[in-house]
C-alpha cells in the first residue's frame, strides 16, 4: 500500500472510565435493546438471546458494551466512513481521588492489534462478541 493510500486511514483510540450509578436501569435498557434486536423469544436465535440476556444481567460492563456503538460516534461526521471497529468494557478498580489513577503512560503501544485487541473483520464488526451492540 502506498503512503498516500495508507494516510487515508486513522485509528482513533478512546478510553473512558464510567461510573455505573444505576445498575438496574443499565441492565434494563440493555435487555430492551436485546429484545429489539432479536425479536420474539423462542426464535431461531433464542440461544444467543438467552446468552446475551444472562451476560447483561450479571455484568454491568457487558450491559454497557451492548449499548455503546462506535458507529454512532462517527456516523454523522462528514468525510469519514468507519471501516472497522472493536470495543469492549470491563470492571476496573478506580479511585477518582487518586492523582495517578489516570496514567496513560502504562498503556501498551503495540501496533495493529499487537496488544491483543480484535479490530474487527472485513465487515467492520468485532468477532467473538456474545453481547449484541445497539445498532
């Protein structure tokens, strides 16, 4: 790939720490999203739906990941087309009063997935996600 072709692509990394203030509201919204995505219970995707529902009931991070959609973040940006995306969410130890809690210098600076992340398949969706995204 020539330099002019590769310079058209940009990897945007965003990291956030969010506080779950109402776990029931979060999981309820995630369950509504799953119901809308899968339709009526008992269909041909019933097993996947049950797995997704169990995941968002048990883990706030899974519920959040099922509702956040990177496509929504850049969908209205003119001159940009999202070609691949991957996202994940995990429960972390975080102390907002600790001045060193947000130390980005410890991040792995590996390139193109060397840090173990899945940046998606050719359709732009991450592989292996059990919980559907809202989109």
